[in-house]
């Protein structure tokens, strides 16, 4: 199985090089998609050894993931591990995703075994959205908000994900589940450092529930 690591990045010049260096060797390729950063994100990623693609402007996390997934799967990659550029995900855990992919098409990180460092508001939001998305997908999803995940080529091609912002990852779960693909979870660490969330609480919440309403109607 040919594998790649995909790292969407926006304004992450402080962290991306370290994430890239720790990811190298864990997959056959490492691709960073720079989402129109105005700092040195692309340069730091390239210097650290990653392949780099750059969006024309800030298109959103989902758009960056879609661009990278399309490019990697078109180039013969069988499975892609997606992880964030801010250091919240430990690249040492990538082999766990690849091992789980032997029996699954979408593998999602699960931080719920260790939530003592997770802010209460984030934990509550995660519980609620995981329940909603799991019901729509027809499968239990312990940690639907975790961006550390692996997807195989056939599942991505069938998913037909339409959203292009932070709700992209939730729609992927629902569409993959509804298409009958296998979804699994692997335990991962809960890591919080000096990263600053790029989620806009009002705008992205509205986008999420618009997506949920559409998926429920399409049912």
C-alpha cells in the first residue's frame, strides 16, 4: 500500500517545519498544501523536506485537503493520512493509522480516552457533533472533530464531499459511511500547545448546521 501524509497549513511558519521533519519516513510521501499563507509557511515546509502545493488565496481547510487528496490519489497513492500543521497531532502515531487501514477505509483519531486537558466547551461540542454525525453516517464515531485521520482512495472518490471549510471533515464521515465503506478509530494523544484555533465560532457553527440540514434532507 502506497501511503502519503497530507498537511494543510495556513500561517504556520512556527510549527510546520517541525511537523514535516517528524512526519518524514512515516509515509512514502509528505505533502503540505499551503492555503494562501502570507508568512513563510511554504518556505519552511519545503526546507524541511516536504513537497509543497500552494492555493491561490485562503480557500479553507477543506479546500486544501481536497486539493491534496485529489493530487495524491491521481498520482497512485492508495491511502493518505491527514494531520494538522500546528503540532496537535503526533506523527509517531501515523503507523497506527496505516495498520488500521488494512481493515478500514476511513480511520479517525480518537482522543476521548484522555480528555483531562481538553477544554470543556470543546469536549461538549465534540460529544454533540460526534453523536449527530454518527447517526447520519450510520456508525458510531467517538471523536468526529479529530482532524488526524486516514482515508483510502476508493472511499475518497466515492464520498463526493461538497463543503470546503472546517465542516469538510464531518461531511466526509457521513458520505463515506452512507456509501457503505468501513470506518474505524484509533486512539491518539490529546495535545494542546500554543496553537490558536482558526475556527470562527459563529460562522463555522452556522456552516456546520447548514451542512447537517442538507445531509439530513438528502438522507
